[in-house]
């Protein structure tokens, strides 16, 4: 690996001095169970939240920061503790006038954002970059952000001729490192930062030649960033996992030893070439996690972008307008975690979908469903069954087994397209079928009505009715 000018830790000026005892400390991969996260004080941490990467509709600084505080408050009130922010979005972009000129006024916005996050217990994953070319093309649509970086181009007094030069040359790589160092001076000692993502979907950058350079760049930059953020997680992300060729790409990036989290993006996309991206949301979300877990068995897996889009990502799905109950959100939250991910799925379309339909309560229902469980200590192992058109996603732990049962005859297609109401389903489940010969208690949680009820099996059988989905907790 080439050497770059990374600031030594002792030279960093620490702007924040949050109480690590009060906040639980930094988030890290669990030292005893590498498939999950924990606080520095040893308590399990499950990242419950969503992407709120930028503000689409408001332009006034005070109003935008007030909106973020409001979102953090509502998310926290519903058990949430995590979000993702793009530092390359115009509102947060500190390097916007010229190479290596960093806007202190913009940086202070980020300081304020973290102050709001700390107030409500929200950990923030920052994504450094998202640009794909050096031209000056506008955002692809009015509420998106640009995917260009013209200030780096020689045509705009920058130092680079092309994207290949950014990734391959020392001067290009140093641009990234210098920006990393700018943030390191402010936030290295701030435990509210969950971690640092090098790039949003780096395999989508406009590289005309050998794309090996982005893999080599990632392999080199991960330890560089970790050296100045030793207590934060460092990771990379790839584009939507929507074709079979993506398996090799994901394997190449997610198995890099210094890539601390195996992240995956996937969307319900009617234009995708892979059939799995056009099926029920719980199935496509679970499959994304299962595929990545088969590639990387010893890292936390997160479905870190998930949602529904028009064909070929041509904007947010029209299904959102009809999904006022949030069935898509419910499924994308529950299916990943009950398939072995380190947290629930992390939704995109925070404004077009969740905020517009006021669906924040779904985060509270997920939190309630898993309350008083510790995935690190339980060492959950996922399993899957299908019984009488009911899909059962299970987590078998040391002291309890959790089941999320989903009606396979009711999904976005039946409810939102055909507009058929979900029907009551009956599940008769033998305890022996899920590997149990005894129990101390069995409780059912209805996430749609937010209520718990006790179950007493008869002749070793659990027998109950539900609509759409239900959670079963079996204490051993």
C-alpha cells in the first residue's frame, strides 16, 4: 500500500468531549460475537434507523437543522438510534468552492447536526463521497443531489483529468485523505459517530478502463481512514444487489479484511434483471442478507439501503402512495434482522415514504418485538421454514427463540396493486419442528396492534391466528 499523509492521532484537535460512560462509548464490532455490534461498555447495539442523507425540499439552514432535530426526536421516541448522512450532499459539502478549501460555516452545520443526534441518542454513519464523474452535470432530478465533482477537474482549475486519475494517482488519493483529515480533526473523539463509509455505491463511478482500480483504492483507503478514526467503524458500499454478476463484486469488496461491515443495498425494482428483486419485500430483503452472509460469515451484515423504486431506479415507487399502512417498511425492517443481519433493514426514501405517510411508528414496533433480547449473548442462529403458506424466519438463541411469521399470500402485490385486504391466517406449529422440546414461556406479539399475549401449547403445538405477520418469543 502506498503511503499518504495521514495526520498522527496526537495532533488531532478534539472538538467534542462527549461522556463515553453516559453514552455507552463508541460503537464497535462485538469482541465476543463478530456478527453483531456492541457499545464500548459491552452492551449490545442494534442499529435501528434509516437513511436521512439530505433534505430534499427545504433550503433554509435553520429550517433544515430543525427538521433533522424533529426527525431524530421522533425516531428516538420510537426506539431508533441510528441514521446515515451524506457529507457530499450540498448542504453538508465542506469542499465546494475549490480543491482542499474547506468551508468552516458548512462544518458548523455538521457540528449542530451531531449535537441534535447526541441529544436524542442517534448514532450517525457519515458517507464521505458519492460523485461518479468530474463534469458539471446537474442533479438527475430536482430533489436529488449532484453526482459530479467539477472542482477536481482541470477544466475548472482542478488537478485531475479523469476519474481514473482520482483513484490511481497520488495526487488524486491525497485529495481524499486531506478531506478525511479535515473531519478527523473535529470528530475522532466523538462517540456519536457510528462510522465512516468511504463512498456511496463506489462500483457505479464512471470508469472507462479497468475497474480494478476502485477495489485497489478501497483496499488502500480503509486502513488509512481507520488510522485517524481508530474508535469508529470504517466500511464501503456498493450499488443495488440486483443482478447475478453482483455476487462476485460483493465478494471482492465485502471480504476485504479492513472493511468492517458487510453492507448490501437492494430495492424492489420492476426493471431489475434478477427475479428476486421483483418478489415480496420480505423475501427480497431476506435473500440479500442470506447471500451476503454466505460470502462473509464473520462480520456484521446490514441491509443498509432498501426500499421500492420505479423500474431501473427511476425515482421512488408509486406503491408508496398506497402504502399508508407501511407494509413495505414493516417487511424491510423485520426480514433482515430475523435472517441474521446485525440490525433491521435501513430504509431509503425517508421523505417520499416514511415521513409523508407518518410511518415512524414501525420502528417502535420492531423495537418492542425484540425488547429484552441480547443478540450478542444469545448468539442467534437464523433458520427458515415455510408451513401452510406462512414464511417463518427464526432466530435460535441460548435462552430464547424468536420467530417472525409472515403470511405468504399477502404482500405488496396483493394489497397495493390488487388492493385485496389481508385475511386472517392460522398457524399450527410443533415445537419439535423448530428444534425445541421444552419451554418456560411463549408469548405472541402483534406488531400491527402493538399487543402481547401468552400462549400455552397443547400436545406440543402452538396454535394461533394472525393477520399479515406476528412475532413469537419462546423462552427456554
